[in-house]
C-alpha cells in the first residue's frame, strides 16, 4: 500500500489547531485503510528551540497519548518518537547537503519564527525542513497529511527529492504530495486572529489545549477577542474580520459542517449567544479525548513501551532505504 507519513512536535501540549488541522485527519486516513500510516512524535524537531528535558519527556508522552486518544491504533498505524530511529538524523544530514540555504531562507515558518533575530536562532531551526524531508522520504511516503501551514515544507521535500534524484542520476525518492482536506485547517490564535494557534504561543489564553477542562474552554472562548458586530449572514461578511472568521471556522471544523452552514444557523446572533454555543460544542467534542489522554499519561511506562515497539517497526522500513541512500551517495558500508 502507498505510505503516509506525518508528525507532530512535542514542543508543548496539543492544541485544538493540532487536532483540527492534523490529528483528526490522521485518524481518518488510518481508518480509510488505503495507506500504510506512519505517525511520529518528532522530538528532534522540538529541540530546534529550547526544551526543558523533563518537559520534553512529558510532552512526548502527551502527544503520543493525544494520537492514541483521538483514535490512532498502534497496531494499524506505526506510532513512534523520531529520535528512536536514528536513520532520521542520518538522512537529514545527507539532505542538509542537498538542500540549498536559499530554499530554507524562503520558508515562511522560518521567517515567522526567526523574525528579525535570525542570527540568534539555532542552526537546526533553519535546517528544520531538511530533516522533515528526511522524515517523509525515509519511508518513501507519497502522501503527507498536514495543516495548511506545513504545505510549503512538503513542497520543499519534493524539491529535495527531485534534486537528489537528479544529482545522483537515480529515480529513488518519490515526490510526495501534501494532503489537505476538510474544514478549519488553519486555526488561529484566540487573541489575535491573524496569527496561528500554536502550542508554544506566549499566553495560554490564546489557545485551546486538548487537556483543558470544560470551565477553561468556556472561559477562553468567552475571553476570545472579537469585534462588536454580530455574526454575518454569509461567509462573505467574514472578510476583514479575522477573529470572527476564526470562531466560525472552529465551529464548522468541530461540527463537521461548512462555515456557511454555521452562519445559516447563527448568523445575526451576537457573541454573547454564539460563544457559549461554541464552547459547548468544543467541550462535547474534546472531553472524551482529554479523558482518555489523562488515563493514558497516568501510565508512562505503557506509552514508552508502545513507542519502542513502533520504533522497531519503523526501523524495519527505514533502514534498507537509508542503506541504499548511502550506497547511492558513495559511502562505504560493510
Ligand atoms: N493552528 C493550526 N491550525 C491547523 N493546523 C495546525 N497545525 C499546527 N497548528 C495548527 C498542524 O499540526 C501538525 C503538527 O504541527 P507541529 O507540531 O509539527 O508544528 P507546528 O505546525 O509548528 O505546530 P505548533 O502547534 O504551532 O507548534 P509550535 O508552537 O511549537 O511551533 C501540522 O500538520 C500542522 O500543520
């Protein structure tokens, strides 16, 4: 079967953005059964910015628990943490020598994260997309389900694969496709509708965490920034109103309906009516997941055991592809 690879960084706890933009889709792809699915907690990516070691360990288990609680089945999918399969770092190095500095410099995520202070960033943060290319191509994955914000990195992966194949005169790495489907793929920050909701954003009030309890979720939506106008009757009326657009899209994503369908129901309402309805829907959708996550993280040894088993299965696919890559490049392996 063709393969799907995708990952999530344990750079903090999971957010509603990770859920609606990524994990929920990962589960659908697994359940469709058309692909062999490989899902990874990408701890090597997390340390491109500083991570406290104890927090990194906890976040790695929390992200793994989030995958499992949302419906990833560790028998049907391969679920592991990246650093346990050293081939990722090894192929990442080779790709650092294939990719060009200019390509990396053009990545919008790099520009957003580095801002005006590129000199002070880790070299790893700059090279991040090259390691991401290795994550995908190490399995010859052809489809990469990601949120809208990661599309550019998947396109860069294609460039790296194409340049490798061209430089070495081989047809070895496939050119993978980003798979972006469904509503509410880009969930924005609750305090600023022009920035995306991130695990590592400054204030906890700007995001919904999958582990937030019902009261916290209600409070965060209550305090979410909005303009004073009521909800419009059509999606065209959301233009130029990023916060309003975001809340409507979150509702649509959670309910599995279109933003227009949300407005058919709620158009004309004020925020005082809509926000509690949104909070109720979010709690209803997320509470079974957060309850299951809490149960899973209470037994870290069991999560670690599952990750180790997943890593073993991942290695069985990755190692021959890495060996062949070394051979193509001209490394002596005996
Ligand atoms: N706000 C979002 N809306 C939709 N999708 C999102 N994703 C992340 N944020 C949103 C999707 O989640 C997957 C995992 O992302 P990641 O953890 O590898 O990196 P990220 O995109 O940098 O995630 P964060 O939450 O913003 O982490 P930090 O703050 O550490 O950088 C990806 O498929 C992504 O599209």
